[in-house]
C-alpha cells in the first residue's frame, strides 16, 4: 500500500513530453506574482515544463468600476463573486482547450494532501478558481467546478494563496522541476509517513552530533534507520496518518 503512494510520481517519469498548463482566475492577480515567479516554480516555467496564466476576473466586470461582486441573497454579510463574470471567463478558456479539472479553492473542499498533488501532477490543463470576499455564486460550483480543494480548516481572505500552495505542490513533481528528481520521493507523506530527521555538514556543531549511522557509508543500515525514524516520528507527531493507512 505504501509503495502505491509513489506510483503517480513514477508515472510522471515516462511522460517525457508532459507540459502542464495552469490557468488561475482571480480578482487580485498581484498576490500571485511573487509566489509563481521564483524558486522551483519559477525555474520550471523558464525550463518550459509548465505554463501558468493568471487571469484578472475584472476583464468581465460590469460598469466603470468593473464590478464582479454583489450582496448575497438572504441578507448575510459579505460580498459574493457574481456568476456572469466567472461563467464568461471559464467558458473563454474552455473554448480554447479541454481542461482536466476546474478546481475551486474553498474551505469546503477536500483537504489537500500529497496523494492529491501526485494525482494532479499527471494532468495537462487545470483551471484554479480563486474565491474572494464571501466566496462565489453557488451555481458556478454546481455547474462548472469539477473539484473543490481546501488547504486547511480555516478561512483566508481569498483563494490566491491556496492556489499558489496547490500549484507549488504540483509543479515540484513534474520531471525536471527539481535538480534531483528522486528528491520528491523522500518528501514527507510520499509513503504516508513523516520524513526521517535530516542533517548536513558539519558532522558536529555546538557539541551536537549527526547520528553515527548516517556517517557509516552503509546504504542498507542508513535506509533501515530512516525507515525506523520515519515510523517513530509519525507515531509520535502524526498518529492519525497511521490510522488512515489501516
């Protein structure tokens, strides 16, 4: 069962012509500029491994202020993104290409985990829809959204930061995004466990020493130690992960 959690990543190794496109719909495109321009995500874009297009929903806004939100029926406080601008933007994109998923970032959605990121890394075209204010008109969720994902049981001002988190978790799995592609296989949660402790040089710092087994040069012993440590840390820090695997 544990090894099955790596299958999505290994499949990716055979998709040599795999080019992912992520379209993000937002009312605050500026929030996404930095997270999507640097580090692993930025390098993946420069390498041509992924295309990210950020679309300002106000393109379809109404009136001189390009309004995209309105008060909710029922009298609840907070503004809601109207269905018409969202519909027009999504249909414009869908008229250009087929999309594997239209994902709404919402506290209501399934909690993001490594398995979801592995799965989505195999997709070709994805739309990420960022809510704002109180959210989006429910009719869009009913008729156009194919999946809803949450980054946790809390509420943020909008879906831009969750969209950046989801995009990062997907893109780093694309072959070539990481300098050492095998690095992703040892990440937390890839085996349903937390990672073993990691160390770097120097072997002793401030009187604190790296475990001897990691300096032994014996791959079998090192791997055994890492597996034992991963299980121990998971049992101590995240026992729910062990419950979920049973």
